[in-house]
C-alpha cells in the first residue's frame, strides 16, 4: 500500500480533487445524493463566499500515491466565537474511504492547525453556518438522503469516535405522511385567527409577489436563529446572495408569512424535494441536469421544509401552528403525499411537537462531535 500523505489544497486542480472526491467514494451507492457542483465551487471560493472574511480556513487532501483518499476542512469562525464567547475550531466537509489511518491523519492535521491558532476545542462536522451540512448521519441510512444534509457512509462517525470525539449535540429529521384531515386543534387555531385582526397571513401565487419579502424574511431569520446552535447572522450581502441562490427553486405555493402592524413576524419556507432530479443530474446543471431538477420539482410528492421563524415576542400566539396549517393546506391542495422536516435540534421541543402532532416519526439522526485540544 502506498504511503499516506496529507497535503494542503493550494491550487485549483487540487480544489477540483477536493470537491469531486465524495462522488468517487460513493460511486457504488445508488442512493447517494451529490451536491450541486456549481454551488460547491462558490462555497469554496473566498471571492464569492462572504463567510470567508469572518474565518481562518484550511483545506487538506489525503493521498495514497496519486489517488486522493480523503478530505477535510478546518474553520475558525471568529465572528461566531465572539458572539457566543467560545474558542472553538471546526472540522467540516470530511469525506474518505473506509480507512482508519486516513481518518486519524485528517483529524490530527486539523487538530494541530486549530491548536496552533489558539483554539481549545474542535467541533464538527460544522461548516461556515447551519446552512451547510451539519453533523454526520448516525441513524436512518435505509432512507434516501436529502439536500443540504450530510450524506456520509455509516462507517465514518464510528471511525471518528475512535479518535476520541464525543457527542456535542444531535439533530433529528422527521418524516410524515401529509394528513388528509387536519387535527381538531388546528381547526380551532384557524377559527381563532380568522377572528383576530392583529395578524395578516401572506400567501403567494407568483415569485413576483414573493420577491419583496425575501430579504425581510432573512432579516427575521437573523433575529430568530440567534439562539440556534451553529447559526451565524447574515450581513446584507449574504442575504442577497442567499436570496439569489434559492429564488430559482422556490415555489410560492409553499411559502407562508405573517405580519402584525405591517411588520413581518413569522414565516415558513418549504419546497418540493428535488433530490431525485439532482441525483439523476449527477449534481451538474449542464448540459441537461437543470431539466432533471426542474422536472423533479414539478413531479415530487414529497415536501421538504427549509427554514422558518417567529419573532420572539410573538411565539406564544400560536403562529407556529398557523404556519404548519398553511403548509399542510398547500400540500393537500398541490397533491403532496409526504413531508420531510429537514434538520431540527434535538432540544427544539416546540418544532418537534408540531411534526409529532400529525404523526411524524424520526427518520434520520445526525451528530455534531467535540474534542478538547491539548
């Protein structure tokens, strides 16, 4: 066996190896979901990804001879550490073949790098923010992956634990059948809101109607997500970039917003799950990949919730239930059969209760790890 060597990524050619390594690792897994590679090139480009300006970063590739066999990114998010009074480094975007020596070498390299920068703990997998895939999947491998979530093989978290990493926090994913009828509690909530003139429900029929609300929704997300683990507030440029990235795939039918006194106080965003189209495209938009993705968005009968939030002072008004009702109503109207919750912190009891109230079951579990540095 060739000698194992860890090299820092310093050229575009090496970055290409870094970006495309996971599809080589998972080439025999028909369920594996590739990223959209056009987004990957932007994610790892300091000129295009504004998050780099808040961070120290490093990329490493593991090589055996001329073959790349593993990858990892190190991140020190100074902005997040300052806001939360922490002194953590992160490892992220880790991938490799089933080889403990590679796992040890990659993690050791990032540990050394993070320690040299003065941090006292390494956590991960955790990228620039919670918008990047978080954690390693540890349960639910019998279910297909979904976008913006980890797609690792079962062996990877096991090998990471052998390197001394322990649980920091878990996230769960709920999968539920769209109910034919809403629970009685939901009907009573609707009746109450119909009588209460404090709130105005905003529903949309076109992207033109939706567009003016996108940046205000992201501003509200900054306020409401401040207490969520891993979240970093978006600046104005990042809000515009995120809005531009997701606008093409947003379906106005599955976006609900609530105003009070002409102020946005709650919102929820979901999309038909495009995973089948992304898988068929191999993560490439051209020459025909975008057609596969558009077709999947039209044909999908599975709704994927993305983001949502309620302004703190309005959280005891039942708006969480109202948002759920409206998404379920839209799902029934549009012929959706299933709903996938995306990732929810295990400690987010309120959101978990909404999915359990309509029979949602935990489908997948993801874990973020931690290890003290010496």
